[in-house]
């Protein structure tokens, strides 16, 4: 019994009309010439010069479909301010994240919510395959999600995408207000055998001390600190063990050079770290400050926050150590110790904020807040097509054979084949 495609509207937002593009009648593949400065400024390697501005998709960090006039190829882009990033290879990326979630589940203790993420049906819901016509993406609806930025490669990717767009928005607003935006990286001396939970506790205590008392007041005034966004990250190095560190964007209303900010910040960080019971941070490398361009590149290249490390991985670099994602991959390749390290990391980071905005900053920059749970619970799009409904038995079979991403790939490329696949799946 094949289900008819039906348009359904999810969420409490006002309904939006999904447009087919190029024209649904299969007619001309001509597109509206670019009319905004954004597109004109794209330049080499950026958005093709022809795209349909009406398909900019506000709820989703501004996704745009573009047509390459020469090849006729339709590509997908994320546009934010003057920046743009081509979204490609999403099927390989998705299959990889699903596979890594399977590995993570095996390493996590019973009762950990990531073990149910994308596996268990929500009470009183049907499991459905939906597709967003604007994004051309398929996704499951009706399954539990864990919203863990630390443990779950699937949820981490979704949270990270949304958070990156928010941080970019914050940078744009801050610049419009005349604030300078600097990136500071804070590290502490660490060694093999350090307890990661203890390091985390002391690092957060040290950060809290930055702002405390008369010293904190003086520190803020000296650099003109109006607010910050802090990200927590960690890597594991074979020689020096756990390496937790903070990256923070500083929003300043002074005209100091990065070098001047670094001088003030290093002094304060050293004092606070020692007071929190940590060894003295390195005078040169304990606190590094980079200027605006560097800060923006760091955010826009997707290096923001550990979720990115969990979803995209890093270049293999022994000096930098392994990201949590690399620990998962190494475990997959037979490295048992990497699996134990991943489990230890998840336990230690549980409940920690991955990204923290200082009080009042969201109001100052008019950037609204969604919790991690709200982000992952949000449907991928507000207007989606129902392609198929999956019974519990069918789902069990799909899940056991780890064919979740196969179903979504088919839904995106050949909905009829997708429905046939679900109907024919052997329990
Ligand atoms: Zn999850």
C-alpha cells in the first residue's frame, strides 16, 4: 500500500508555501538573476551568480538553492551575512554520523539517553519519513532524540549548525554596534594521569574568578569587555593526556590591539588559574588572543565548539591530540583504549555547557535563545512532505540492519523506491 505524498504542516509557525525550483512544471531552467548585494559579492568559488533569492529559508540559517548556469547543476548553500558555505556530501556525512552513533551507544552506560536516540519511537507517535522540499532533505519524525552535544554525533551536528549561525549573527550585530570581536584561547598545563573531571571543575572555577571582585571589575574595564561567548573543547594526547581548553569570543568597546588584550588577559588568567588550584598557565601560550578576522574565520569554517569536533573530526595531528570523534573512529578500528577514553570523556562532560553566553549578551545583540533540546526537537523544516509511515516491526528490522540512512537516501532520491524498500523489509 503506497502512501500518497501529502503536504503536512509541522510546528506552530505560520504555514509557508514550499516552492518547487526549478519550476515544478519541468519548464525552463532559467532562474531569477541575483538581485541582492550578497550574491553579487560572492566571487570566485562562492555562490553561483544565478540563484533564486525567494528560496532563502529564514528558519534554517538561510539555506539557498543555486543553479550553476553552465552545468545546470543545483547546489545548496548556507548564507549568513556576507558569508556562504556550500552544503555538499550530506549523505556521506549523515551515514557516517549514524554509524558513529551506533558505536557511541555501545560505549555508553545503560540508561544513557543517547542509547535511545534515533532508536526508540516516541509514545503515541508514528515513525514517519518526511522530506523538506526547500532543503531537499529527508528525515525521521517520531523518534526519540537525546540532544547531547557531547555524546551524540547526530544531535551534535544539528546543535552545532544552529549554534554556528547564532554566533555569526552575534558577530554581525556586534560589528554593527561598533564593538570589536576578538578570539581568546585559554589553556592550562596538563599531564598524563590528570583526572579530566577535576581539570574541568578547576578550569570553570578559574573562569568564574576572572570576573569576580574588584580585580574582575578592573580587568573588564581595562579591556572594555561587554560580553563573551565561551566554548569548551577537549582533545586527548598520547603524551600529555586530556587537554581541555576554552575558546571565547570577546566583545569589546575599546580599540586595543590583540597584543594589548592578550597582555591584560594573560595576567588575569594566570592569577585566577593558580587561585583555582591549577598550575601556572604558560606566559606565552596560556592565553592567546586573535583579532576579528581570525575570530570570524574560526567560527565560519565550522571550528566552533566541540560539537564540530565530534561531527567533522580534525586532521590527524599527534601534536594536537585526538578529538572525541577520532576516539570513536579509533575504537571502531579496534583500539579498545580509545573506547574507554570516549566513555570517560562523556561521563566527565555530562551536564557541562558546551557554549556559554555571558549574562545580558543575547539581549545586547538581540539574538534569541533555543535550548539544545529545542533545537533537536525542531523539525528540519516547517513545511514537509510525508513520504512514508513505518510500522514498529518494519522499524525494528530497519534499525537492526542499520539501514536508517539507506531509507533517508532513498527518500531523497526516489520516494517510490523508498516506500517499496520499507514495505519489503524483512523482519
Ligand atoms: Zn542524539
